[in-house]
């Protein structure tokens, strides 16, 4: 019952964000000239909407966790890592050059499309908190242990460029710190639950193959 009840806040949040994105998408499509930046931005908005819809689906369909991290700190890291980046949008948007606008849009597009692929592969094992369900090592998880977090940070870097400031940089840095801590918590639970995870983590990069 607790697991079922905890699905509703995330489900409501995902559907609320989808509603806002769809509400803004049609007016946006009618007011901008057709060019590369515009098309890439439309694709990034659509992919972000698909990503949120996937979250809604997997939250409903996901299985019950077989194990989870104990204590309040892992939960704080998970929530801060997930939602802290939305504070960046509270700052004033910068006027960008065409090249910077293109860079921002392409980063958001690559990140959101990658997140869709990673989330689809994760499927019913998706969770905000540090929990275990089924160990996923296929698809993008063959190359890195946390492809969803990697692609989300790529998209967040693109968003950061649109609101870049000292305070926005501090929020982004803090969010990355929480994400790293979140990875530690998840890997600890996965290691305790799956004997094969130790071998997998030794042979698979955490975020960037050959670097980290």
C-alpha cells in the first residue's frame, strides 16, 4: 500500500508537466519562423513531453522494490537531484547569440532524446529513490551505469546556457553533487542485492567510458 501511494505524487507531477508543455507547444509552433534552431527546439520539446509521459507509464507499471536505501539522506539526495534543476528556470532568461542558441537547443535535444532511450530501457525498474527492482545492463546500460543521469545532465547544461548566471551555476553544481551522491546510494543498494553488480560496475563506466 505504501509503494502504491508513493506513486501518485510523481504521477501527478509528470502529467502536470505534460499538460503545461502541450499547452505551450501549439502557440510556440505558430509564432516562430522555420529554421534549424526552431526545428531542433520543437523536437526537444516533443522528446521532453515523451519522456514525461514515459515516467507516468512506468510509475504506474513498475514493480514493487526488492530493496531500498534506509535513512533520510538517500531520499534527500534523490529529491534534490531530481527537482533542484527546476529552480534554474526561476532566473531571467539570457539573450543568446545564434550560435549559443543552437548549442543550447542541440544539447537539450540530445539530452532529452537520450533520456527517453534510457528510460525506455529501464522500464519498470525506474525509480526516483535508491531502490532495486530488476537489474538492467542492456541498451545504453551496456556502456555506462547511469545513462539516464548522464543524458539528463546534458539537457540541463543546455537549459543552463539559457539562464546562465552565478546563482544558476551554483544551483547546477549543487544538483550535480546530489546526483553523484544519489549514484553512490543506488550502487550500494544494487551491490547488496545483486551479486553480479560488482562485476558489472568494474567493467562498465559510471558516466563517461574511459574517463569516469
